[in-house]
C-alpha cells in the first residue's frame, strides 16, 4: 500500500508554499510505523485516493511502476508529474507511448501528454530523475562527483581479494585532492608545488594528501 503524507511545512521553501495556501505531499511505499502521526503532523492517503484530485505528483520512492497507466488516466487536467526517486522506473512512461495519446514538446524536459478528451498531463524529464535532468546543479559539480565515483569503482575492481569487506569506507583525502587537481584547468588555476623544506616544515608529503583523513570539510547552506 502506498501512502501520501501531508506534512507540516517547516523549511523556508515549504513555508512559502504554506503561505500561498499550498500543501506539500510526499509518498511512502511502506507502511507507516507510527500511526500516531495521523491527525498530528500529517494526513495519510493511499496513492489511488490521491491521484484524481491533486495537481502535482512528485515520486521519490526508489521503486518500479509506482504510478501506473490507470493512475495516469485518472489524473486531473494540468497535473504535473515528475520523478525524484530512482532511475526512470518510478513512472510507467512506456504505457503513455500509445497511438491514442499525443505528445507535445513544450520545451526541453517538459512535455504535454494529451488524452483523447483533451486532458493534458505535464510530464517532466520524460519520467527520468528530476534532480539530474532539470536541476540547476552545475555540470562542473556533476563532473567532480562522477570522476570520484569512477575512480572508486576502479579501485574496487583492481583491489586484491580481501582488501575490502562488506563495510562502509570513506574515500581517502588523496583521491579528493586528485579529483580536484583534474578540474583545476576549468578555472585556469595553477598551484605552486611545495618545496622539500616547506613540506618538511608542515609535516606533509609534497605530493599530498594535504589533509588528514579525519579532517572534514565545512559546508554551509544559506537559504
């Protein structure tokens, strides 16, 4: 059973939604463990109850075929449908590619799917991951992430048997620094190499890593 939660809004973006008379909904794909939530900070629905009268459907369930063709048929005109969960499997988009439905490209990553009675559903990114397809995350940031993941996979593939167990491992700082060095050219940046004397004074290897493994980068977010 799928449940839709109506949350009390707390973040700045959510507060703006609330002040405009809106409600933010989130869908769960498992039973709620604490039913005391009902009537206090959220209201529970089944997905089947929800689709026919809400104007915005955001899937984030990390599952397959959460929204089916039957549910898409029941959505109201102008409903916005998008996926922020798992790959391209959350929404059954393949079921929408049939002769009786018309696809109209509005702009990049935005399509109208038009039913024979004129109803339009607005589908974002053709059901793919919204936070990758339509986000404003700079390609530079995605490049750093993808490079780090690729190097980690190469390390796992080449590692001798027994080096890694089924556990959680932190990536070494040397890998962070190597990935950063590969991207310096993007900013036309150039680094001065430490002299042997300077490296000795700091107690570092002149080739890095320059931070100990226990060091954590401080990141702040202002909204």
